[in-house]
C-alpha cells in the first residue's frame, strides 16, 4: 500500500523515506485537526467567558479587582474563575504544543531527527498532562494553577502505574476505553526504556546515565547517527507517534467542546481521513512491532470507517478506497493532492505572546 500511496503534501526536498509517507501524513492530519480548533476559536472569539453579576456593585468590584480570578474565587464564583483560566490557558498551551509538533514533523521530513525528538518531549509529557488535568476536573486544575502551579508538573503524578490510572480516568471521560490502552499510553510517554521519554532524553542530552538510556562507550547520544540509526529512529517515531497524537486529539476535542464551533462536515472529513490513514498505516507497519494495543486502536477506527461509509451507501471498502478517503473523499471519487508552496499556508495560527 505504501508504494502506491500519494502523499497529501507534495513538498520539494526532504529526506524522509517513502515508506513513512502514510504515518507522516497521519501525524500532520491530526496536527491540522487540532490547529483548526485553535484557529476557529481565535477567529470566532470563542475563547471567552461571560460573567453575570446579580447587581452593579459586584460588577464594579470585579472590574476594580487587582486579581480578577482571585476575586472570583474569594467571592464564591470559583466556577467562573475556572472557566476564565480555561479560556486563557487552553489556547495558549495548545498553540505552543502545535508549534512544537509542527517543527518536530518538519525536522523529521528533513532528517533532523535529534531535533524532532527534542521537540516531542514537551507536548507528549507536559502539555498533554495539563490538558488531561483540565478534562479530569476543571475546578481542581484552576485551584492548582492559582495556588500551587508546580503540582501541574507531570513528574508530580508518580510512576507509570499512577500515570496509567490517571489516563484510564481520562479515557473513561472521553468514552475511548476501547480505542486506547492507558498502560500503553503511559509507557509511550513516560517509560525511559520503551517510550519516547528515553529517546527524547537522549536527543536533549549528549550524555545520559539512567540505566535504561545510559550512553554507550565511545558514543555521544544521537550525534553519530548514520543511515541505519536514522532509519531506526524513523521507524520508532512513525510506529508510535500516531497512536499518542490520536489520543491527544480526543483530549483537545473534549476541552474545546462548546468553545470551538467547527463545521460538522469538516469534522466528519477529518475523522474519515484519520481513520483511512490509520488503516493504511496498519497495513504498512511491521506485524512484529505492531502490538495488541495498536491493533485494537486500528480495528476501532476500521469499524467506525466501515459504518460511516455504509451509512452513505459505500460498501466493501478496498485499498483504493482507503487512499481516496485519506485525501478527504469518498470511495469512487478522484483523490486530490495538496501542494504546499510555503510553510505559512500550513501554519495558519499566529505565534502567541508569552
């Protein structure tokens, strides 16, 4: 399937081997789906919260408050304070996260894999952790941010078992217990031996001493990577990153619910593209490396895609149909290739001020 795949983005240059085109496009489509939420929310002015006061005196006191959020918390309006913090924090962290992901994927395309892994650590471990805290309890998140922001560091959550339990709670809220494994997500994000944490630490530090990622004799992390090492780094990246990003997308969607009003037809097209790309990606991946959690994830996407197509009179999906749907169409339609002439077209949101 990979040999006949037409990439969604045709960009001159780059070193990415063709067999990774599907997974690379899958990661970028998920990135673009989250970017659309940010763009829609900012242009539509949805990242705002309206407060109603019972009398003019309270409104005047709020306007005069040196710290409006603290004033709301003191005056029994903690829910309003939490919603304001959500409206401020969510787009800012999402923008920062998307910049990191965009540059990580671009660096991968150019063969700068040390930079790719450097940039992935923050979105996967820290930004996503903050979003999970918002999903679990907005009020608790707001209290932590207002009184003890250091408690929002992922390191404070505990070990892998604690992360697994927290992610399981998020999956329950999302209704995604079937599609994702909390243990696999925790491992991918925080395990030094098997997850991105080890690779990202190696990319950031020239020398590492943790027993799981100890720098070998006569070596310096990542800087001596030759063709074989880069191939292994690409294989790990594109086998595992789509799974983590798809979970990230659901978390972002949950927070954005009621804030961003994307066209349902556009959301449907994104879901169709992602599901088709997941199916194509599954066909490419090495069955030995493609573990049970990834297989369950792909099967759930496949079931959704089949039901989605049957509702519209399209049955018996084949490989050609998957390629068409990966480009946003339906079976029987001619796929269209998006040609990127500049990076600005692919990065529509503005860099936010700190």
